[in-house]
C-alpha cells in the first residue's frame, strides 16, 4: 500500500492602526514581561541581600516595584507613540500607512523615561507598601541609591532587548508563514489550471471516438457534456464546496461516461445524509473516478463497476473510490507503456498543499474476489464546514 501524507491557507489579516498595533504588541508581551521582570528582580534582591546579609523580603518588594514602574513607563511610551502617529496622519488628512511595526518609536524614549523616572516611582510605591522611607534618588553618595539606579537601568535594558528579540523572531516566523501560504495558494491555482483542460481533453477524445462508432450516442454525449461542463467548470472556480455537491459532480461525470460505455459501466454512490454538508476541496473525487475508468475498467473487455463512498471515522472524513477493473499490476504495466495516472498525482499534490500531514491518500488492491483497485482518502473534518452549497 502506498500512502502519502497531505494547512489550509488562512485569510490575510487587515492592517491595524498604529495604536491598535502597539496595543496588540503590549498585550502579547505583557505575560512574558511579567515573568522576565520577576526573575530579574528576584536576582537583584538576592544580590542586594548578599551584599548586606539581611532584609530579603523588603529588598524583593523594592526590586519588584522598581521593575514594574520601569516597564510600565516603556509600555506607556509605546502606546503614546502609536496614538500620536495615528493623530498626526488623521490631522493631516493622510491615509494610515502599514502600521504593523508601530510602537517601536516609543521604545527608546520609553527606556530613557524608565531609567529616569522608574526608580523614584518604584521606590515611592515600595515605601507606601512597606512603610519605610528610601533615600532620595538625588543622593548619589548613598550606596543603595547607586545600586538601585544601576540595577534599574540594566534590568530595563535587558528586558527590552530580550522582548525585542522575541518580537522580531515572531515577526520573522509570521512572514515565513505568509510566504508559505502564498506559495500554497499559487500551487493550488496551478493544479486547478491543470485539472480543467485535462478533464476536458479526455472527454473530447472519448467523444471523438464515439462519433465514428455511434453518431446518435455521440449527440447524446455532447448534450450531456455541455451540461456537465457548465456545472463542473463553475464548481472548479471555488476552492471548496459541500461533499454533497462533490458527489453530484461525480454523478454527472458517470452519467457522461455511461453514454459512451453503455452496459460495460456500472456505478454506485454512497453518501450518508449527515456528511453531505462537510467541506471538501472541489473536484477532488472526479479525477480519481476518471482514473478508475480509464486505467481500470476500459482495458477490461467486460467493463466493471465504480463505487464512490463516504464515511466518518472520529474526526476524519474517509472517501473511497473503488473499481473492479484490471488491478494495480496490469495498470502499472500499461502506465509503463505510455499511460498516465494524472488523477492520482493531481489529487496527491492538492491534498499535500492543502492539508500537509493531516490527511492521507492510499492506493491498494481491492481485498475481495472481484479484484480491482481501492483508493482511500482520509481528510480532517474542518470545524468551519459550509452548510450550504457553494
């Protein structure tokens, strides 16, 4: 059995205003900032305690208060920078530019403000909590004042550097993911453009053969082809549609082939009603059915049967296309002599592009006495499946 592992492109997010971008950045960074500042302040309290050997709890309160004040000033400066940028553009009547990097202009003045005003604000907060009175920050002759200033500046700079590095890594990952989504969309459009003419040319080739053999059946096939193409080409312009619509397109194709093959082709479609509105990639099954007829049933003198079915297995949708044709070995030999399994290759590429490792396509000999080939698709059931036909 051959298996192939098969991430839906996400829609592009709107560009935020400068203030909204800065606010989003603050919200994303706040949990990490709290943890990082707490860790740094704990280290500072331990160092100060090691210097004079007493008052760890009090030193920790002072350290946390100063750290919180410094980082609050940095975040406030980022928000103020975003708000003033929006105000400037609106005042001048200009359209807002791409502001996804907004807020960084406030980091440097925020760091300066944190170094100047963070320690006195933090010490005042700690004095209020503990009831003590700290030396004035203007008294640089005090060892505790110098240490407080030094540690406050260093802790603020370290916090800003670490969080900026994390933010830039996150932006790089987001850009890489956007590039991957764009590449996936381009690949899907290419595969779709390959599928439509292939299907049409195969059907026209079949019609050409039938014109010389039975003009009346050729006329009926041409009428059916017109109706089939009208529905199918419309469906091919949408990336996905309900499974019930997919089965309708397969039924249209089988009716078209039935005109040419007559009693040599039997078919059976099994779709449970509760699965009809699940979303699937459009025209996913038709190439597999076409492949089963061309490589499995047509080379067999007496023809055979094509069965298309769907079932649910936990959070997976299982689709099966089975034929009672000549089997894998004979079909592989025919392919070596110039045949083409376009349907399988096309389905594999589309599934790999759309679902990555969350889906699977398998190809195997049928296990019963009738022989033939069984193609099985396992797709993840998406939570946003449509409820109406596309």
